[in-house]
C-alpha cells in the first residue's frame, strides 16, 4: 500500500497529466485504485505524439516516487550486538547464559500508525516459535500517534543505523532489512536466515542481576561479561547497555489497527566498556500493566575512523531516510525520450 506522501504524488501527477492532454486536444480518463496501487488510463487518439510524450512523463514521475516497501537486506560493517539476558523488573532476580545460548538480538523500528509494520511483526512472532530470538521494538519519537518513542531510542537509531523508516529490522546489529517485502520467498525465511547468522563468540558468559528496591520503582542492576577478545574483530571494543522494555502496551488509537503492542523499548541505559559493574536504575512509569523488563545487551564497536568500502547496494538512488525522489538511470532515459517526442510534436 502506498504511503500518504506517495498518494499525494500520484494524485498530483495524474492531475497535471490530464490537464496537459486536455490542452493538446487529447482526452485522458484516468481511473485508479490507490489501495491496490493500480492505474488504468484511456487516451483519445487525437494528438497521439503529445499524448505518448505526456504518458512517458507520467511514468517517469511515478518511477521516482520513493517506495516504503524495501526488500533487500544490507550487511552492516559497524560491528555487531549480542546478549539478551532478561529479567522481570517487578522482582529481584539473576540471569546468566553462555554466549553460545544467547538469543539473536532483533531491533525493530516501528510505529503505531505503520500498516506495513503489522506484517513484519507477524513474521517475527512466527519465527520466534522455532528460532531463538529476543525482540526489541523501538517506536518513533516525537510522534503524536505513538506514545512510546524515547530520545535514547531515537538517538541509537540515528547514530548506529543512520536513521530509517518504519518498518526496519536489524538482526544482531549487523544485518538490516527495510520494509515488508521479502527478499527470499517469505519474510519468515529472510528473518530465520538473518537470525541464524553465527557470531562465533566462542566460550564465555553474560550475566545480569537485579535487586528491586522497596519503593518498587527503582533498583540495582549488576552485570558481568566474559568473552575472549581473540574472537572479536581486531582492535574492537565492547560496550554494554541495559534496555528497559514493556512486555505489552495498549494503544487502540494507533492507525494500523493493532491495539496491544509488544516488546516496547522504554529506555536505553549505557553502561560503558567495563566488563562488569553495578548501576542504580529508576524505572519508567508503565503505560498500563506492571510488566516492565530489563535486558543486558552488549555491542561490539569497530575502531573509529575505519570506514567500510562502499558497495553498489549502498549507492541506492533512493534514500529511505529523506523521502525525496531521485532520478535513476531509467528515469533519465524516460526524460530524454519525453523531450525528443515533445520537440517533434511542436
């Protein structure tokens, strides 16, 4: 389904094309179903050359409208993320896991108005039955239609992943896939493949402890990471974080028809590069039920100043973050054809 901005583009383009053909003694009778993204156009044979040129211009404009669907996964050369030990924040506890048994970290950039996000969420829930993953849903910040965005979450997406559009899913901090169109046969197949990527961390452990204070709104977290630096990229560093999530939040006002939203990231607390430590944490106020959780997440950071080699995939002519169309090779060819036909018809 087209996004609202794309619907505006389509409407404006068709209106201009209709006026252009009418002034050239042609008749354009467009009928279109925007929900199905199909367009049917009938043209009177009068002034055929100018009609063909205008239709080519219409196709050119449609070809440069940015798509919200995405599809191709991108391998990120920024390091990776691992961890995922979790505890209920409403009681004290301890969780320890070997590095080999840790779940794949799934960071999901979403919004309550995002219709395409529903399909992505269903796919993630489907693979969770057979694949060891831990989901973290980051909602858009400063959004009147979404109550769960945070400055820390938005800052992480911008700093770590160069921002993006919803829906975007990042697996283990190293594979990013935008949109709701599958790269393989299904989204489930894509996500299963991404989640099963072996990080080769070797022998080690990740441990999280939590002591809830008597006020029930704060507590003390302890963490410890044992990992062999030989299994990490050369000269890389490891930083740790605690992510506070809400198991479910109810928001029937969301534009995508979903009322109960899961795995909501409510806070990101940086722990620095110490392999172990203790920190006092004030819990956010739950949106509804008392179902906050805390998770220990580790991030491998590549040395500063090292930039990955640019690939053809990174030179995509449409950037998902800017929302403005850019003319690619096909668009340029169509523009030249339009200009030639218009000149011949004058």
